[in-house]
């Protein structure tokens, strides 16, 4: 099995996260569509992580809220 290009994994994880967040805002966390999209976002992030991608590459760190 071939692993897709890392930038496409990052894009897929970000898009899935964005869709899940929009569904949560529009329908609430208990709606079946929201739960399905959250699961898809988790799977996309896990796939990127397993391909050697760091969590910070998907979730950009905002230095304004950092202790560093």
C-alpha cells in the first residue's frame, strides 16, 4: 500500500477538521453528521501522524497563547 504525499495528508486533515468544526457550530456536537465528521477528522489526522507528520503541522501553534 502506498502512502499519499504528506502535504495532501495535511490538507485532508485540515479540511476534515474544518468541516467538523462547522458542523458542530451549525448542528451541535450530538448530531450524527457532526459525529461522523469528527470521526473522519480523527482518522485523517491519525493517517497523517502515522505517515510521520507532526501534530503541529496540522494545528498551527499561536505564540500569543504560549508560555514560552
